[in-house]
């Protein structure tokens, strides 16, 4: 019987919140990298649901090689036009036909994917029209025979279709909370109701220098709703005030020296440089996107932390550990941190080996930072039990992902 090695070790390092320099980034809803991640994930979810309905299990697929090619637009205060559409290209491998007792069944993958991607755009963008502004393409081929046999097996426990690892940590630092919550607030329905000129493309970069916080927001402004420069500047001020308010709220009770918020720092109005869009995303003209270049599984990009560079979007939620283990590692780290109440930081790494059951990682590595003395044996036992319990819940994680209830980018 295959077993997992569980290694628990105390590491000597300053907790991130106590380091002098901390950097955190979040690419928000309308960022080209977020859009292509979402499109690939929509494609995976649509196929997975079809496979489950027709064949009783999620069949082999990995649609994590997406590309967004930006369009071309012409904007001005009070209006604009998209002159060349955005191209969303979803590429990868999938089961596109299945042998049954009655013959070969072809999967209508193009139609399924296109419908789901358009649904994502319709539900999340107010001014981006999936029929007028976007062209959706698929470049999908059958997977290799060996991988299909590994994934499409009838076992209760699926086998890993890759040798890969996932990484998670807890807790979030104050800066990480600020960056995440600023983007979520700016892209909330309530804020858009208050400031409709704010587009969906919102990237937030956070810097902490000692106890000084600097928040830089890049937020596209909807040109047809912005008649002139004075109006544009007023909108920026509202966004800035909201970012500052959220930072102050998160830092309540923390010691800090100052908060700076900047919005659209590249603006040079005297030179005609302002961040206007027709659709609310820079993908209409200024930027392109690639799957996996965006946020990690906790919704952030965190160079002060251990991270996996694996793209979670578009991967098979049943058997691809590059997705499953990243979600799982985060959940393990959060439980250990919350339930132990003894440590300052927890880092979890799960490594698979292709062909192994997904509930038997090759290694479960748990590292922790503890400023104060703790009972290390007691902590190690508790952490190991939590890890074993969470790894055994792989099917629950698959369900959460397919129901789109698990954060994956």
C-alpha cells in the first residue's frame, strides 16, 4: 500500500509581516490575464459537467494553455469604438470522443466551451459584448493514450496525471488582505453602482516599507461615461478614497506610520495620456493575456512567499494535482494555523508522482514559523492529523471547484 511521507519542520525566518519590504499584487476581474484564466476555467468546468452527466466521471482534459490577443480600440472623452475584437484562444488536450457499446460518441466541445465563456463575460462585464467585441477560438486535441488510461480509470480514487506540486500558506499579512480587498471592493456591484465609470480592469499593487503602506491601483475608466478631464479626475479621486478607506479598515488595530494610495499613476493629462476604455478592459487595445500569469490560488501574487508557478485555471479538477494540490495545500495551511493557535506562519507543499492515487502524495511538507516557544511534538502531531484528514477530502475539493465555490486565482 502506498503511503505519503509527512515531514514537519520549524524554519527560522522573519514572518512576512515583520520583514522590512513586502510586495503583493492582484490582477483583477478585467485584467487580460484574469480573463484568459477565467475563460480556460469556464472551458474546463463546461466539459467536466458534460462528462459527468453523460459518462459518470470527469474524463481526461487539460485546457490550461490559453492566450488572449488584445484588440484595437479608439477612445476619447465621452465615447469610443472597438475597431478590432479581442481573440480568446483556448488550447490544450481533452477527451473529444468516447467509445461506447453503441459506437463512437463525439463531444460537442466547441459549442460547450463557447457558450460557457460567453456566459462568463455576460455575467461579469457591463460593457464588453461577447458577440461584438470578442472572438472565441479553440485549439484542442485528444490527449495521449497513456494519460487517458491513467485519468479515465474506474477507481474510486483517481490517479495523478502529472508529477507536480501545490503550495499554500497561512495567514495572510495585512498588506495581502488590503490588496485583495481593494480589488474586490472596486469590482463589487455596490461600488460600480456608486462609481459606474470604474471599469472591471483593476490591478492592485501593494508595497510595505517598514510601517508605511503604498497602494497603487490601475483601473480602467469607461470613456462613454466620462465626458471630460475634470470628470475623469473626480472618478480617480473616488477610487483613491475607497482604496485608502479599505486599507485603514484592514489596518485598524495594527501599528502603521502612513498609507498612500495612487490611481492610474501613468496618467499625463497634459500629454493626452489617461486610462480610458470603451469596454472596461485593457484587453480591447493595450494588453494581452496568458493562462497562469495571473494570481496564485489564494487570489494574489506574493513574491515574499513560497509559490507554485503551476496554472490552476483550465486543469482537470479530478486528477490534475497542479490544481487539486494547490487548493488542498491552502486549506491545510489555514486549518493548521487556525486550529493550533500556536504559530506565526504555516507553509504546506504537496508533491505528487504521476500515476499515484491523488490521496497519497509522495510527500507532504509542512513548515512553520514560531516566534515563541511551543510544544513541537504536540504541534507536529496535530498538523499531521489535519493534513491526512484534508488530503482524504479530495472528492470534496473537486466538487467545490466544479461548483465554482473554491478560489483558484
